[in-house]
């Protein structure tokens, strides 16, 4: 068990979200499912809380009822080593009603925000050449889904 892990509050569709996320991430599994026992506030037998693991990261999801929607104040980042990976996660996570935002951010159909980020981006943005980093930043700011070749071209421009 990880010392610190995200805990996500869903109104009533956490189990559907779990199945969606497990279908996307190849290295994923369910760690624990807790269902509502008799006498609990939720329907008996329905999912109360679950812990899953996506690519080694434990995440807990709960059906907690209304009043606490997910917001863009919290997002999960997927570090991608190739454009193929960026494209795969982007396509899968917006499937079924997700929404493209900007600069590599999206919101999935459950309202969870994700950043689908090439691993080269932080390296390019933290360049000691501030002009180069600025070109990369400007290129990124004009994108919705991030494109590694365009980011690299901005870094290499003279």
C-alpha cells in the first residue's frame, strides 16, 4: 500500500469508472472492492469504495453521493514516452463523452481531469536557454493534444 494516494469521490458511478480505467491501462488491477453492507446509506451490495492500481499508482474511488463533483483543481498526469502513447491515452480517455481542454489536458466522461504529457516536455520547458523554453511554451499553448514533433521543432528553431 502506498503511503499517499489519490482518493476520488464519485456520485454513484465509481464502478463504471473503474471498469473504464482498467480497460485503458494495460498494467492495471483491482486491489480491493468494498460493497455496501445491510443498513448502509447506499443500496445494499452496490460499490462503496474501491482501490485500483493503474501503472503502479494506487487510486481509491468512492460512491459518496452528490455534492462533491470532480474539478480541474485535481488532475492525473500520464507521462508518455512517445507520440503513439500520447495518441492512445488521449483517444481512449475522451471516448464516450470526454472533452478536450487545452495544453494536453482533457476531461473524461466521468469528470476526471487528465494531463497526457510527453516525457520530453518538462525537459524542453526547463532548458537553460530561456528563448528555447519560451518557444516550446508558445507551441504548447497553441495545442490541445500535445504533439512531440511540433514541440521538438519549436525547441530546435533558430
